[in-house]
C-alpha cells in the first residue's frame, strides 16, 4: 500500500437522497483502497445508518478522523460534519428537509476548506438538493448557499473562471457557456467576448485536464437551425460567427455554429474533442441521454479538482438499494485522472525546448 495515493474527499450530499448509497457501493469494492484514500465528509451515524439499511459491507477499516492528515491508505476515513456527535438528525429517505440541506452544506464547507488548504488532492461531491441547501447561511459571510456546486467551489477562487463541464468514458466533453440562469436570460448573456473567453478556457481545459494537444471544439447555435442566416434570430450572424472567425484567426480549431438538434442527432460530436453549449439544457439533455450511468460533472478551470456524478439526489429511489453507483465511481476515476494529467502537463511544459530554433549541433551532427 503506497503512501503516495491521492486523498479524495467524498461529500455526502443530501442525506435523504442517494448520496450515501452511491458512496457505500463505491467503497464496497476493496480495490478502491488500492486506488485512492477515501475521506467521507458526513457523519459516522449517517454512514452506519445507510450501511445497515442497505446491507452494504465495507471491507476496509472505517475510522473517524479530525483532519485529512490523519487518513491512511487502506482505510475509509470519516470527518464529522454534522451538528455534533450527540445530534440525531431526522433521517427520512426520499424527503428533503432543511436539516438535510444544512448537513450537506456543512460537509461541503469543510471539504472545500481542506481542499483549498492543500490537505486534499480533490473532492468528489454527492448530489445536493438546491432548494434546501440554498436556504443555508454560509459561515464565511455569504448570506446563502449559491445556485450549485460550481459556484460554491468557485467562491474561494474569485480570480479563476470555472466552467461546468461534463465528460464520460467515450471522450464526449461538453462545456457550458452559461450555467444556472433562467432560459429567458440566456440570449442577453451570449456575447462575442463571452464566447471567445469560454472557448479559450475550454481549449486549455482539454489540453491540461484531458491531454488533447490541439483540441477541435464545436460551438452550438442559439436559435433553431442556427438562425437560418438571420431568418430565425440574429445572434448567430451578429455574435457567434464573428467569434468563431476571431478564434480561427488566432489558430484555434473552433467550428460552428451548428444547429443543436442535428449536431446531436447525427452524432457530429464524435468528430470533436469538445463541445461548447450555450445554455444548460442544450448541452445536458443530450449528454445525459447518452451518458447517464457514467457521466461526470467537472468544475473545470479551477486550480483545485472537483467532480461529481451527473445525476441528482434521486429522492424517488432513495433508501431502496437500487441506485446505480456507476456515475459516482466514474467521478472518482475522473478526479484521479485529472490530477494525474495536470501533473504530467506541468512536467512536460515546465522547461520546453524552443520551436523553430534553427540548426542545432548534437554529437557533432547538425539537425533542424
């Protein structure tokens, strides 16, 4: 067992959802202990409750610890993030509550603090219920929990611009220009500068986190049929096409805009390394239809690593033992892969040889 294994924080999400089930099912395979050091941010009481309810055996020793520095390979660690060991939360699988929202936020706050302090290599988050979590006041002065995980982890990195990105094992990477805003506000949020900046971020993410040397990126149109040359909307002619032209002139392989329905329906995404969708459902409805059981949500573009499954709390099946852990397990794998890829990228680009340097002399021979 190597002490060099990555330490990943696993936040329990809304404890009345499927968070504990997918975490327990993932950790029920003892080989996970050879892959990473799991640290569950939740409570031992909730962990044991779902372990008994769902009759899931955990082959690795389970310990409560105070800090990630106490976690050891070959064990499952729990960091208590409730209201104290004597507290008895009201566990009602399938029914969200203010209490379950509070516990979800407490776990996220502690995990984020440890991640930002460099005590964790990455965090994998189980699903939260945005309505109950949104009502929780944060301890760092923020009045309420923001719209979602992406905004939450970006809060302590104001100089960095995150991108909500979804990926799966087939190599499908979908980045979103806008995230959690009403559909009525999307058109105003689509700007030439915003597209250019998002495309550049996506290109760098694909290079650093996915080891794509020269990414090919597709841009989806905003209007039906990508505007039909202005007949069904002017955004493509006035904003999207000029942005594509600007980036082509810099050498970026940026294509589009493509009519979204035909792009997904004809599997055109297979020709690209990344897709830039303009709003949430434009990218995520087709993605989840293709990758619901192995899709991963990545908070990309931050200096820290955070992933999650691509599904929600699934209250309708919570506590019934039928939740599929595939997406959560894939999120663990993806976090480890991104950490590795970033290390490789840093190593390979730390002292690059100059390009087009002319003739050099090596072992008495000249070469270009």
